[in-house]
C-alpha cells in the first residue's frame, strides 16, 4: 500500500488471532466533493436507498454472523460492544429503528455502503493528515484521550483504536476528528475491520476488490493500492 503500513499489535494477534484489516488507498479527481445531496438520483444514492430498504425489511438484520462476531471480538479483546458499539452494528440498528441513513459526502457515503454491504466496520480517513508510514491497531491504553469526530475529547479506555505515530485515527466503533473526511479531502485511506473469525483469503481479496470498484465507480476515485494486515 503506497506510503502506509498497517500493523496489528502483538496483544491483538494473541487474543484475536483471526482478526484482519483490509485497506484501500485512493485519490479523488478533484477537491470538490460537496455536491452530493440525498435524493440527487445518483447511482450512489440509489444503491444506498436499495440497501437501506432491504435492511429495514429484514427482521434478522442484527443477527448477521459478522455483526455477532465483531461483538464477540470486542469482548475477547477487552472492549465493551454494549458501551461502544461496532459501527456496522450501529448503522444497522439505526436503519432497523426506522431512522434511515444520513448522507455526508461521497467518500463517507461509499464507506457506509461498503460497511453495510459487508456487515463489518469500515473507517475512512484523510490521508494527508496521517503522520508517518506506520499505523497500529490495538486495545488503547486506558489513561489517554483523543479528539472524537464530533470534536469532543474522548477517553481511550475500553476502545480498539487505530493510531499513527502521534494520534488516534479512529477504530471499528467511530472515527476521530484529526483525520476525518471533509468536502476538500483529496487523498483517503479506507480500513475494513474484519472480526476475529476464520475468513478465506480469497474472500478478503474479493471484498477489497469490491471496495476498490465502489470508490472508482461511485466516487470517481483513483485507487492507488490495497493491502491486508493480519
């Protein structure tokens, strides 16, 4: 993956040996990603609408094996899925409750479409605000804090987080403010957080290819590379 290396901590490798991270790095064709509006009739809107309708009509949507496996992964790693729900579960719960799905901008919307399709947490980060080439995924130290995506200081205790050399990017429950996607984001990193369950390398490779195609076809992005850690 160009310029970046994802690593899973020794602790998570020991406690969750089947945990995997997938990554997609890409660039958007222009700095203007603000023109996307809900109901615009775009292919992305249509794909999201269809998926939301299918989830809302499925009474067993929250019993998906991957959603259940991610909750078990949180518990196994020492995180609390009831207090800090995996983001894919939170999205499905929102839709099941009849609240629909908010629209942000194309990159975030594609990230949500990917997460809901695969039923795994997906995080998307502004590549230009990531410090250093090495990112580490770990159970965070309990005494630290970071700036949440809502701009409020958050405690790291009990959370699985991805961090660069000097800050938290986010994790499988929510992203953080310093690397959040904005309407002027040009370069992005999308991370797919797989639960601690056996997954065929072929399936993971196919899903990374699917993710790359979504960003290219729905967002007009140029995908520069993909990789798997774990």
